[in-house]
C-alpha cells in the first residue's frame, strides 16, 4: 500500500489496514484456499515464509509466487525486497525513508521523556518475540532504541525468532517495559501473583495492545 499498490487479498482482517483498504476491494483469505485465490485471478502471490513444496506447487499454478522471508528479514529489508519484486523499488525507498524519519521523531520524543536506553519485552500469552517476528518487536527494537533484556537477547542471538516460556519464569525475561498483546478471551493476568511480582507491572510500565479493537 505504501508503494501505491493495493493488494486484492490477504490473510489479515481489512480493519487492520486502518481505512487504507476496504472490504469491497479486499478479500481476507488464507494461502490454503487455493480455489478462492484462483477465483481472484491475482497477478502475483506474496507469502511470508518458504512454503512446503506441495503448497508452493499449487500456488505457482495460479500465479507467480514469491516468499518474502518475513521472519528472517528486518522490516527495512522486507520493504526493499518487496519493492524490487513488484517493480516499485524507488517507491519502496521513498516509503521506507518516510517511515524511518517518523521513527526518529518518536525516538527523540521518548528520549526527551527520559524513556531511552530502556529494555522492553514483547509478549503475547506465554510467547516472547524477537525483532523479526511481529507484535511490534521489530519497531521497538530496531527503530525506537529499546533493547531486549539480556537473557532474552541471548535467546534471539542464537537465531530463535520467539520463545515460549512458563508463567513461573516470565519475570526472568521481563525488561523495564512490557508490550503485551491481548484480545477478547485472552487470559486476565491482573490476579496472577507471578505477573504482579514483575517490576514493570508494579511500576505501571505495561502497554496492552488490544487486537480486538483494531
């Protein structure tokens, strides 16, 4: 979208695009719905990760299919790569430059507020996310100047994209701030003794991102 190309389908809800895409021009669909994809007659199919051979064979029979390797590339790398694939490399660089300028502005605001050089943990349930696996981790770690706590950095430096843990050991992996994904029906941690023992929780440094309202 930032490069001037609107996708006709994808596996996200149209609401997540904040009005940039509308339900009358965009269809939510999964990569396994081959008949549905075929009916849309796409010119190109982009998928996040390298698919299984059989899946790739079925998709390429519909249209040229490219894996963006979203879980091994940074946001910047993905934008430039996608721009090359769709013949919009100049637009990709322009969009990325605009994004990076905005990020620097917000980073400066954080610094002025005394919230710089802090550690942050990005989580959803009992999953903790590295800087190439979404939930905002890419942005806070690579663009806003936050770092993962040392113990969490050690995990991600080994190449792991996320870490699943038990609630009992969660405090060992929590930084100065917590970015927590929640949704309708997710566990309410407000009464959990382990959760309430975490310094970031005690200090009111938990930012809940409610995906139910997006």
